[in-house]
């Protein structure tokens, strides 16, 4: 085990201890709250551990029960901020409330409507859902990481030939290791090349019967009930792995899709996979985007924030409530266990 993984494992273990929880409670009592500090939580999926969909389980942020516990705590201890309120702060027409926190979801997986939104709605908690707009009402379109995971876990072979060489698939551990190696390799390639490899590896694998992503009727209903919908590109391509002109089409197309289907598209964006570079940021600025979210871990001091590079805190399946609470504190970088970069 490498030093970084060992450190992460030790910190994750510490975050589950009673002593860590008591320390977090003490620091919360001492924290008077700052009116310029904005933590933003990122979720992807809320699902049961025995979820039969075959989708990549690494993007399950919480079980329904754990998510409800987390949101009940935030509703009682924090001031949940809506996207509209953040835009008012961005425009200088409002100040950030003390102990503010934003809750965001990437990818618009169907379980948002089934498990996450009922909890948020019951608590009156605002949420922002970032939609990859080429997917709603196209059940044949699947996220490439889910396709790859299903192909590797469903394969009857014990070895698979890949661009990284022959990878063993002898058991669950080997299959997950193969998935992680391939996923990381694919993210480093130009998008078109990476998708060609995924197509080759997944072959004619039949998708599960339920679509991955919420449909437009469902999204319109959520918007009418208070969910803020914002752009997450169209195809979820990593924008620093495609030409800038294609990245512009991804952005402009997703905004146009939202305007056509929902009636409005805020000038807000979440980079797919967090991927961006200076050219992409310049393009967003030229296209009128006012706020963009990365997957870079941390909180945001809004008085000196880079509004097109706001940080977020990814919530993973192993995130304990004390660990999440620790990351909302000003001293988060000293307390919270290291988090992996989000996949979606």
C-alpha cells in the first residue's frame, strides 16, 4: 500500500472513532461561523448496498438511511443555500449567510428522484442537480464507467485483453482492480480514443432495462417542486480531453437543452469529472457562465474565490457523518480524511 493510500486509510479509520466525533463537536461549538466561507457537498448516487442495477458502486455516495441522517443534521446545524441565493451573492446583491452549505448532485441518476429528493423535500432543503443533457429520454445512452464496470463484472473470461495488457478477472477483487486501472487510463486519453476503447471492451453487452438518468418529464416535475437544474455538459465528456470548439458545443448545447425542456438555464456549470484547463475556463467566461464547480476538494472563501473554479467536498459511500461535518469547518484541511476525486 502506497503512502497516500495508507494515510487515507488511517484518516478514514480515525474519522469513525468516538474521539474524532467528540473533537468535531467541540470545534463546531467553537466555530462562530464565517460569512464568506462556503462548503459545497457533492453527491452522485443514493442507493441500497444490494442495488441490482450493475452500475459502478463507487459512485454511490450514501445509502438512503445514511443520506437521510446526513441531511437531517445539515438542516438542524447549517444554513442550506440555494443556487439562486448563490447567484445573488455572486452578483453582490446579497451576503453569504453564516454556516452556509450547498448540496449538489452530479449526473441526474434516477435514484435522485427515488431516494434523495423525498428527504430533501421533506426538510425544505434546497439542492442543485447537474444534468448531462444528452441522456434524459435516451435509455440507450449509458455512462461509460457503468458500461465498463458491467462488462468487467459480467465477463465469463478470467483474463481480458486491454490497452494496458492482459488483466486478470479471476475474482471480485481482480475485476475491481482491472476496472480502476482502465478507468484511470481512459480518463487520461483524448475523449474519442477513450470511448472507442470502451466500445471495444463492452461489445454488445445489453444494458439493464431501467435508464440511468431521469427523463425530461421527471426533471420538469422536480424543477417545479424546487430542484435547481443546471448544466453538466451534454455527453459528460471530460472538457480538457476534447478540442475547445467541442467543449463550447458541449456547454452551449447543454444550456440550450435546459432552456428548451425546462424553460430556463442558470449561468452555472459543473465540469464533468471536474476536468478543466485554462482554455476551458476562458471559454466558459466568454460564454457568460458566472459560476462553475470543480471536483477539487475544499471549501471556498468567497471574498477571494475563483468563481469558475469553486471547490466541492465529494461524499463517498464510506463518508461518516463526523467526517462530513469536519470538512465543513474552516480547519477542514487539517481534520478531514483525504477524499478521492469524484468519477462522475
